[in-house]
C-alpha cells in the first residue's frame, strides 16, 4: 500500500502532464458528476409530485443557499487544506501534510456543528430570510430542518475528499462521493413516493447518503490505504497553519458565500413573479451544476498537479498543466453552450411537469449558455492562483463572478428589465468577471514564463 501511495505522488512529477491530469480527472469528474445528480435528484423527483410540484421545487431552490453555506465551510477547509497539502508533498514534508489534514477536518466539524445548532434554533427566521413565499414556507421548513443535520457530514466529506485528491488518490475520493450520491438517487423515489414523506423524505435521504459518503471516505484513512492519516494527535490548531490554509480557503469560502447571497437576492427578485419563477430558476441552476461539476472535476484534478510541481519548482510542468487544462475547458464549455442553446426546451420540459416553470427554465438556460466559455476560462484562472497559493488574487477573483458582479446585476437589472433582468443577470456578471480577471491572468502567466526549473529537483526525478 505504501508503494501504491508513493506511485500516486510520483506520477504528478514524472508522467506526461496531459496523461496525469486526465488520469486524475476521470475519477474526479465521475465524483462531481454524480454529486451534481445528487443535487438534482431532489428537484427532479419533487418536481413530479401532483398538486405541489412547483411549491416543492421552489422550497428546494429556496433552501439551496443554506446548503451552499454548509458546502462553503467544507470546501474552504478542503480546498485550502488540499492546496497546501499538495505543495507540502511537493516539498517532501509529509508529516506537516498530515497535521494540515487532521486540523482542517476537525475544525470544519466544529464550525458546521455550530451552524447546525444556530440554524435549528432560528429555523423559521432563517428560511424567511432566504426569500420563502407564503405557499413554499411550510415545505422549505421541512426540507431545511432535516438538511441541517447533515452539515458536519458534508464538512468531513469535502475535507477528506480534497485530502485524498491532493495526494493523488483521486480514485479513492471518487468511490466515497459516488457511493453516497447513487444511494441518494435510489432512495429518493422510495422516501418521496412510496413512503409518502415528500419534501421531508427527500431531505432525510440526502442526509443519510451524506453520512454513508463520509464513512466510506474516512475508512480509507482508518484502514491506512492512503499516504496521509487522520488523528486527534495531529490536530494542531496553529496560527501559521491556519494562515496557509486560509490563503486558498478564504477565497473558496467567499466564492461560495457570495454565491449564496446572490442566490438569495435572485429568490427575492423572483418572488414578484411567483413560485413558477423561483422553480424555473432553481431547476436550471441545478441542471447547469451538472455541466459545471464536470468542469470542476477536471479543474480539481489539474489543481494538485499544478500545486505539487510548483512546490517542487518544476515550473515547465506548471505552465504545461495550465495550458492543457485551459484548452480542454474552453472546448468543453463551448460545446456545452451550443447543446444547451439547441435543446433548452426539451431539457427544461423533462425537468419539470409545470408548463410555465419549464418555459422560464428554457429561457434561463439559453441566456446562460451564451457565456459558458467565459465560465470555463474563469474557473481555470482561479484554480491557477489557488494552486500556486496566491491568496490575494484568488480572493479578488472569488469575490467577482458569483459575488459582487452577480449581486450588482441582480439588484440593478430587474427594476429595468423585469424577469429578463433576472434571467440575464448571470451572463452579464460573467462578462464583467472576464474584464476583471484578464489583466490578472496576463500578469500571472508572464511571471510564470520567467521562472526556471530547479536542476536539483529535475535530477532527482531522473
């Protein structure tokens, strides 16, 4: 097992860059893709309920920002810790990498447990703050009340998943994430229809499956099938450790938190057009997450390769990894945008039984398809800064697309253009983000071109 784990690390330095990224990307994409189906399953099955389909779908969309906040904590510690771990492994510092992993996991559990307690105590004011309409409020309370129970499980999943990926064990991370997601898809029709639990049943199924994923992921460390390990002994909450994790963790956290704020503002703006508008925007957001999850899975495979080789001062491989990842992402997102534009109506109709909901959904889908290539470019630029530990630039970019720009567009466009203002808020935000990110990207790439490989490191790899 030790030899297998050592080979996982060595291939990031020795294999051809496209080969190692694709090797790690396939399981990462599979994990993220199934995870996106995990998210979509509740919306799809609830969207087929008789009489309350649009209210149930609206309830899930309304609670979406709460789930984003929970994910933000897990992803903040997971991505921040994972980036730091990959650079430490590139430097040969395995002991510190173990301390980083354990500290991130236990800290994330503590934070999410606090979220669980506070959210449960103030559940109704919280759901009202999320923009719940009078008709969707009871269902949103049912869904959110149960979903909060899974907050610590989500935190552990994201941290451990990124830890496994940082050491090159993308297959192990995939097994844990895919298992829980597939179980959720299988459970949803049982708890929603057969048992008749409706929205509450969907949330119960989600929490149970999150627990299963957590147990599987942690088991790889318990059974010593990984290079790193988790233990309370390695829980070392030092300021210096948190400072390194925060360099990437804070941008990731802010990106998700600001995305949640924007989603809440969208829900508030859509309330003026009824549950149909909230549901239509919600189903598209969850479907587009399928496309974005494929891109994110690929980018998450690129990130440890870039971070490891930067830590090992193999700068030629860092540049090669970025250019390969960028070309691949642009082609994929351009094709996805074309397909969404052509098939928006049948896709939206398949996702929801209500005609008006599906019509609104199709309009949103076509609008957002326009800027998907910019989304692919922007994510890779953000991942480049994160993999190199450039916290300031990563923070600026993280506060851009889903945060400041989308928030500004949601506030400014609907009063001028009505529902169309809500529909086109995201594409306009994507264009503004590109204008911010382009000069930062040019500066970073110019800096990378000037860096020379360390001859000692190159000699050690031969």
